[in-house]
C-alpha cells in the first residue's frame, strides 16, 4: 500500500505561482510513475504532469512551459511548480502513484484545492 498526502494549494492571483507537494509513504519502492491530475468543477479529471522512473516527464499541452514536475527521491516527495497561473488552472489537484508490479495499482491522494483569481 502507498499513502499520498498533498499540500501547497491555496488562493493566488492570475500570473502568480504555487508549489504543490506530494509526500508518499508505505511501499514506495514499487512505484513506477507519479503524476499530478486536476479536476475542475463539472469537468473530468485530467492529467497535468507525470514523472517516470529515470526522470522522464510529460505534461498536458495546457501547462507546458508553465508547470514543472520534479521529485526528491530521498524524501519520497513529488513537486509541481506552477508558474504564470491562469483562472482556468483552478481545480482540485490530486497526486497519483502508479504501480505496475506485482499488481497493477493506482493510488490517489485526497487532493488540494488551487484557486486562481482574475
């Protein structure tokens, strides 16, 4: 089992920055990738950014060049640096950990709210 706890959300003005953190605990040695998803009101949850073993990253087109995902392996923590925030970035942001073996599993945090005012 893996437990994920997000932090760092809040209210920020458009153009501002926030850094989200996701602390993982438990059986973290089986994690293959960690991701940030977000879900805005009345919208489906969408992938924002992912970082895989080896440090490979990918981003949603809407956040490329503004958001950066990184990790501190020694701390089992993943970060999402969000710059040049826009009102449309307003959402609940969820941390996800994906495990391929021994069983295919997705773990989720409870989410942290990011509100960007115009």
